[in-house]
């Protein structure tokens, strides 16, 4: 049975690259009917923090990644690492240096690794110095405790980033010293920034938690990370976790570096938003509105549903929804300065808005169709294009130069609010 593991260190938030590693391990386990195990690498007691661990586990669950059994904590296994190191020492394969136990590396030896992504990779032990197993403070060295754990957990495949390639020959030597068969190593090229440099904060947010807070959907995040190094074929870019599990195989992972493209992620997120029903989006939107300080009494369910329906194809993140629709929830909405100067500085435009407001005030049925008829009647009478009324009106009632259909927006806002804002803008 295939057994893979994801081994986060709780010294920080879940990095996008680590999330992709977790996802590919999970996909391979579920595709093969194997096990996906969690190991918490918390040997650094000073830097490890429970809040980071809780956030990492929350982000994994948010993306739809579950795990088999309870997590293994390295901090509770120091005695096991020391026992294994002591055995190797007693067999004459290591030596003491003070309180530290050092593994003696045999020189002038070639180590061949059949990597599941890159193919054969060769190493020479002349390039590897003797390896620390137990440090002088009694704590285990990274490469040694990983091998002890992976052997005991029965890990069959280690799927990780290219930055671990240099660790592989050292770990193989430890497997041999313990009389264990090494697992299959599969190293994925690292995720890079849009400029080809290693993904870092200068490229924007690098933690899953930040994207979750910005209003990205978990399905979209998982979908996008899946595409960074693997493709389902047929130029397909929208794929569910269920379909990915069915199609994924580690042998199909690309050996070429992938670049993180925020605009592509945003596009994919927008596609998932479009496919959701208003009922599915409403609780997500409400949570965002509460976070933005909008109180429950300003969230009429019927009105909110109409706003979501009108904007569903226009916002690509939940944060964008808040930015685009602030005019529906408060009179203190943001006003685009360029739009204001372009459309509301003209005396003629202001005069037209006053006339439009007067006509709307006496309208029997305040619905989009009737509002549009009045707009076009005024345009015809004044020998204007309808757009010459539509653009100033949009800025007057919303502060923005883009949004949902103007007449639908006006219907949702209601007669009193629309007339008030048109006259305020004109004055």
C-alpha cells in the first residue's frame, strides 16, 4: 500500500509551496487508495508555536485535505531517535564528539537515486561530510529523525520540493545504516514568482491564510495549486478535487519549474464564484460584510440576494464584492476621483441629473425597465447618447465607473436613495 506523508514545521504559516506539496501527496494517496499521514516537525521547541500548527491544520482542512490517523509529533520522540543513534554507534558506524553522535560517511562511493519526477540522479559521497545524528544538546538532526520516522511510519513515497534533493543521499545512508529499504523519492520543481525568482513576500502574499482572508474560495486555491506542476490534459483548467484524484499520478508531474500567477488564481476563483448559487454565496458574503463592519440590520436577505445576483459575474474574490458594492450598505462609500472629475464636474451633466431625479420621483413603478425608459427619453429629448446620462448617474449613486447594470442597481437601491444621491451629486 502507498503511504505518503506531509511534514510541516509549526514555525510559521502554511506557505503556498508547502500547500502544493501537501496537495500532491494527498492526491497520490487518494488516487492509489493509500494513506496520507501527517508528521509535525516540531523539534525546534523555541520557534515552534501551537498557533501556527492550528493555522496549518485549519488551512489543510479548508482546502479539502484530510489525513489518516493522528499526527506524529517529533517533539515527543527524542528517546526513539537517541536509541536508534546509539545502536548505529554501537555497530561502529558512528562516533562521539562530546555529547554529539556523528555518522561516519563512507567516501568515494556513488549513490544513484531513481527519482519519480527527474529520473536518475547521481551523487558522490566525497561531497558529503560526516553527518550529525544527535546534536550535543541531545536533540536530533533533521535528516536523521526524518529517516527514523519515515521508516517507522512505513512511508513508501516521499514527495517533496527540489530543495530537498541534497538531503536525499544523506538520508539513504541512514536507511542503509538502519537496515531499512529507502522509499521512492519524488522531487518537484519549486514554485517560482512571476519573475522567475523564488516565490517570496516581494511577489505578494505567500501564505494560504492570507488568500483565505482575502476571500478566495478553497476549491479555487486547490484547483490552482494542482495546475502548478501537473495538468489533467485537454487544456482543462477547472478541475474538482474528485476529478483530480481520479486522474492524478506522480509520474505525470512536470520536471519544469512553475510560476505563481496571481491573475490566473483570481480568474479561477472568479469562475468558481460564477458557478455558485446565490444561496451558496450569501453566507460567505455576509461573513465578509460583518468583517467590514456592516451590521446585521443593514443586511436585508432579499436585497442582499439581489445584489449578489447582479454582481456574481463581476467579482473575482469576496473582498472585491465588498469593494464593488459598498454603496448599497452605506452612504459613506468610496468615490473614484477620476470618475467624479470626468462625469460630475460638468454643469450640463449636473442639470441632467436633477431632471432625471425629478422624473424618477414621480415614477409609478420603480423598476429597471421603467428607469431605463426615462433615461432614454431624456437622452432623446436632449439629443444625447444614453451613455452621457448613464455614466454620470453611475458615479453619482455608487461613486464608481463600473459595476452591475445601472438600472438594476438603481432598482435595488430604491427610489428614495437614488433621488437623494442624484440631487446631492448635482449640488
